[in-house]
C-alpha cells in the first residue's frame, strides 16, 4: 500500500490524465473464473468511471482448449469496453507486478485462487503479489460460487500405433548400435546411445513416446549390457548407478524435448493460422461492397473448414430470412434448420451443432453482431466432418466470423457515408442551380423588360439612336439568355448521358468564326487575336458541340478581361500530328493554383457568397463534358508571363469509337 502523500500525488496525476488505464485485471486462464472476474472489473470501472485493461501472462504451456477459453474471455473484454494485453513470462506474479508498476496502475484486481490438488506449497496469487509489494491497491474478487473440490482427472490413454512404433523402433536401433560399439565403449558411454533414442522419440512423436522409450531403453540397457547379461539383475554398484542415472536423465531430457516439440508445433500452427487470417484480412480490405465481403467470407470458411457454408440475411419482401450466398451453390436448409437460424437471428446467439441450443442439428448458425447491430447469420454444416472441430479450429471460426462481421459493418458505414455525401452533393447542386437560375435568368430578363418598357412608354421622346441602342440591348441580353438556356440543356444532356455525337467534317477556322459571330457585341470591349488556323486539317467532330465549347471558353475569357484587353485564340498540332491544341489566352486576374481544377466543376464561380459576379459556373464544366465526349480534354494554366489565364483544349485528330454514341 502507498502512503498518503504518494496517493495524493497519484490522484492529482489521474485528474491530469483521465484517459490513463487505472484498473488492471489479472486473468488466470480459467474460463468460468475469468468471466466472473471480467464482469466484476467492468462493474467496478463503470462505478468508478475509470479505464480498465485485462492482462494474461502466457507461459507457453497452455493447450488448445485453454487457448480457446482465453480467446472467448478476451472477446468478452473487448465487448465490455476494456483493453487487452498478453505478456510473455514464466512467473505470473512477477510479470504482473512489474507491468502494473511500469504502467502506473492504481488498482490491480485478481481472483481468489488456492493451491490445486497436491501442489500445496504454491501460494495464492494475491499472497505472492503482496510479497512483491507495489504502489497500487490490490483487490481480490470472491468467486461467484463455491469451486468443486479438486480431483485429478483420470485420463485413459492408449498410445497410438505411431507413438508405439517410434518408441520400439528407437530402442531396437539403440540396442543394435550399442551392441556394435560394446567392445569399443564403456558402459557409461553406451547409455548415451539410448539417450539419443529418447531424444529421437521426443522429436518424432512427442513426450509420451519419449517416456515409453526411456522405460524400454532402461530395461534393454539393463538386460543386454549389464552383468550378468540377459538378466535384469545387477551385481555391480557402479552399473546400478549408471542405469539409474541414465533413467533420470532420459526422463528429464524426454520431457524437455517433448515440450520443445509441442511448443514448436504450436508455433507452426499459430504461424499458419496467422498467415490465413492475414490473407483473409487483406481480401476483406479490398472488398468494396457488402456482396463481395459476404462472398469472400463464405468461400474462405468453406475452403478452410471443408464444410458447406451459407450466409443468411433478412428478406425485405417476405420478412423472414433468405440464403444470400452458399458454397457449394446447391447447399440448402431444411425447415428445422431455418427455424434454428430464425431463433439465432432473434436471440442473437449461436444455435445448432456444438452449441447449447439444438445440438442435434447438422448445421451450426452463428449470428454476426457488431456495434449491437445484427449483420447476418453464417451457417456451417458440421455434420459432414468425420470428427468435431478441434479447439484451434473453433478459435479460427470465432476469429473469421468476427472479422467478417467487422468487414460487413465497415461496408455498411461506407455505404451510408457515400449516400450522405451524395445527398449533400445533390443538395449543393440543387441550391447552386436555383441560385444560378434566379440570378442568370433574372438579370437579362430585367434588362429586356426595362428596354422594352422604355420603347413602349417613351417612344415619342426617344431619338432614333436611343431606340437603336435599346433594341441592341434587348438583342444582346436575349443572346445572353439564349446561351444560358443552351448551357442548361447541355448540362442536362451530359448529366443523363443522352448526348449523341453527329460527326461531320469541318474546318477549325469555321468553328471559331461561328463562335465569334454568336458572341457578337460582347466582343466589342476586347481585342480578339487569332493565330494558327491556316494549314490545319479538317476536324471530324460534332460541329455544334465544339462551337458551343468555344463559345463558353471565349465568353469566359471576355468577361474576365479588362476593357481593351487582349483575348488570344491560338491553334497548333502536336509533334506527332495526332492532336489539335487550342489555347484561349486572356489578360484577366488569373486563377489561383488550388482552383485550376475546381473551375471545371458545375456551378463553381470562385466568387464570394452564393454567387460570383462572373456568371453561372456552367460554361467550363460543359466544355469539359463536350470535349470528353470527343475523347479530348481541357485544362487551365497560367497566362503568359504569369498574367491572366490560358485555357488549353485538346481534340484528337484520329477517330475513336464512343460507346453508346453510334448513330442508328
């Protein structure tokens, strides 16, 4: 325990860092006791409002069943909001004490343990922690129910043919080798031959085969090589000591070698399982939608377990469950299996073979629950297997289904995020369209109405020049309104994919002339310079679309140019004479580098507030769509000497087929 000043310092540090883990729970590797301990820690953490972490010390001696039970407890910790750590070490109390001290844990919670069976000298974990001492509170949780008295489990073991054969073969080989070396070596050295046989048995067949080899080697060594020979009796004290020491060393070496073999096999199995899970995770990470994730999960389970697998999900039309994916494709469920799957869906608990509910079924149904949301049911027909699933395979099933559930939840969140973004984008476009229509339609209409009203009401007072000026204004605003409406129509056709190309041979000079003619009076405030149109080949394009694209870009350059500014129209071929490059250059304020790509988005004006002062933000977007329909492109670059803007339009001279644009 800590003194009062230290506790005050710790409390002050806790208040400064409230996210630090303050409660540590020591797991013992027993499923029932650890489950009760974890739930008690969860209640304590909620009551005190602190973060908590469960720690297990792995000494490398846990069997498959213990690892499976530990995985289930660790999964419970994650579900209850705790953190998980696995430490490696032989001394549980020492490792827990050092970890708690290193992490600055305020409270260490352990279960009430007692010596097991004949190992009466082993002190409980709480006493060993108190012996170490530490600057933390030690809390011992009582068991929820009285533990039954320890009774050693009586296991009937009959060695298999492989273990017996390895043991017998090793001893026979050792006898043959020792017999051949009997005249060369002394009796103590011959025992090393039998010791090598014990090592070979432990390596090939495990600890039990090594113990059988040690016993048979002890008898064979005594029978064939001690005096009197061919008898188990020994008359010399030195020989008796040699044989006894051989037996002791053989037992110890066999145990160590067998334990090393078991750990090596467990390591290989763990590495193989880790590789499988890594492959599965990578496959799930590249899946983009729910169907792909579901199919990957079903296929992987079927391949690794060798049993038919189905995936069930809620049927939106009939309200029940429907098989969405099955491997093999002819896997079917009967009425009883469908009822068990429906029960698992409603109760969110596994059912069927190997569970606590309806164990006689051929199938096992596992609900996929993530973030308290039921994502589907996985069905495994385990009855087709020759033997039940082992602990390692049960752990694999739990891990795979857990990863599958997380991947399904990820795809659901991604789909919801995409739908939300699409809704926001549609709302933005709708607002921009309404703002554009209200601004760009109302402005020319107001000018037209004003000029027409003046002509009607003030005609006697107006001179011929005034009337002509008003009529020109009506004509200019009408052409402006017509261009805007044409842009809206083109935008609609591009958005719906209904734009059809009606190609024809036309010269570039004719397209530029037609575009300038349409702009008419709006060009009076600038100087238009044309260059490079002579000598260009004919273009096989849709003339009206390319003309509209030129109108949009030139009109954009005119509106941004100062009075008496220069607007250049330059055309040239690339070096391979496969592309026509058109450059529209103005002397306006230019486009910031971060906006040179955004200017081709619909309704982007670059102005302050809802509307910019330079148009609707449709012209360049429509230009990109029209050039793209021809296989071309458009981009924005800075003007010459860093002043103004250069819009670069590229059109291919070779004809490529546009899918869906064939004229019937």
